[in-house]
C-alpha cells in the first residue's frame, strides 16, 4: 500500500528523453524529469509549452512516441495498470458529473472505489467540509462557481489519498481568493505524503507551492532546479526603483545605467525602473548591494526623488524572461485559457 512505496527508494517520477509528436509538431521534445516522493514539483510554462501532453503521458492517457517514463518505478506503457492504481489526475479534465450534487459525486466515486455506503457518505462529508463546500453539498455541480468547481475536482481526485496527484493548471482563470483556497488544499494534500506534479502558467504559483521547478517551453525543459537555483542561474539580483516624479525617469534611467553598469528596464508603471545587477562582485570586488547604494546616492545627488528602492533576487518572471528572451505575457495566455474554457 501507500507506506510501501513511500518507504521504497527511487523517485516518484523519472523520465528520459520523453517525446510526443502530433503530426510534425513535437509537443514534447525530449523531456528528462526526476521528481522525488513527497514533494510538489512545478512544471512551469506558457500556453502550448507541452505541460498537459507531458502529464497525460505520465498518467497513461497518451502513449509516448519516444523515450521512457517511470512512475514509482513502473513503466507508463508496459505497466500502465500499476501506474494507474497509484495516480490521480485533475485540472483540465472533468472528473465530476455536472448534474449530480457535490455529495452525490463524491459518494459515487467512493462507492466505485470500493468504500461501503456508510464510509462513502462519511468521506464525502469530510472532504466537502475540508474544502469549504458543506453548504453547497446538496447543490448540483453545474451551479457551482469556478472556484467551487475546481475545489470539488480536487476533492474528487484525492478521495483515496493518491500517492501521486497531477494538478494540471488548477487555478487558471480563478480569482485570487479561490487561488489561495486551492493553494491551501494543495499544501494539505502534500502534508499527507502525496507527491504532486503541478503544471502552471503562473510564476508566483510555482514559487508558492513547488520545491523544485522545471521551466518548459516549446516541448523542452529549458531550466530545472530549486527556486533558489533557478534564480541564481540567471546570475543576477534586481534593483527596483520607484520615483516620486515620472518626469525624472529618463534622468534616473541614464544614471542607474552608468552607476550599475547594467541594463535598465522601464516598467509599465511610469515611475518604476528595474535594473539587473550581477549577483557576484565585479572585477574591482564591488558587490551588488554596494553598487546599489552608490547608485542611490547618485540619484539623490542629481535631485531625483526616490520613493522606494529595493534590492532582491530576481522574480520568476525575470527568470523566464532571461531564459526565453521573451516575457511570459500573462494577459494573453490567461485570456486564451479563459476563451478555451468558455467555448469548451
Ligand atoms: N490532441 C492533440 N492533437 C494535436 N495537437 C495537440 C494535441 N494536444 C496538444 N497538441 C499540441 O501540442 C502542443 C502542446 O500542447 P499542451 O501539452 O496542451 O500544452 P500546455 O498544456 O503546456 O498548454 C501545442 O502545440 C498543442 O497545440
Ligand atoms: Mg495544458
């Protein structure tokens, strides 16, 4: 049972050179992953990167065209049944019946997986309460809000505390409050020992939940590591400056570029600038914080009023920009995802 393979060594997921093609589109193009048990692993990438295709192969719903994948040591093609008995999938798939109520859905699933009638009702009530759905328990799922729907999906997928849970974009299109509720649920699931493979387009979501992250773009893993490693691989910290007066921004830009010897980016906010500084000292041994404070002094000397100044690690947004050379473009991807949902 569960404790068995948790006790066993070996990663929860291991893939080598995994490939899936659709016509001449290499949707997944040689993906290597290693995901340790009991962790949340983030597969982060924009729309169309190959996240769902990867998950579907790992969940035995799609046959790979090349490479190998093992889940708890079982080959996803040759030992698909063994894999299926240990995983659960939610996200871009409907696992619940719209016409049934919350309780009816969970009870039905519990009954199908061999629980007694009494145990099924108990488990359903317990999950509905844990997910803040007790009041909606008797309502048909088709009348649930987006956030409630996502929560009942996850509740259905953890009915039997899976060893491995695939969460495919669990919060895409949700409002901030519902996103936070889903995050809390994911944390609770992991605390029970379940391994989670989470796909997301949201950098802050991976940052919040995952201990390791693979950044995927056009079917390829372009970076992998802990959050700290990913940020360090970009080799920079970021200086964020907010001015009192937008008119002073051109002067500030010039001064910062000279003082920091770095690219300065103008933010959409007309009083904000961001500069990247090396995380290590320069040739003269001047480190990033010293450079930043010198730059601040120069701005003051030039009469430029700074409202806010911070030196931090780059955000995952900045990491993605540095890795792919293009921004993640949240608005566009979110719009597309929502359009898809609306027309589905
Ligand atoms: N069933 C399918 N048939 C044809 N092309 C597909 C199919 N599923 C996905 N694709 C294509 O594969 C690529 C990766 O898609 P997907 O894995 O859904 O990306 P993501 O989940 O990261 O948004 C995209 O170019 C998509 O259009
Ligand atoms: Mg997807």
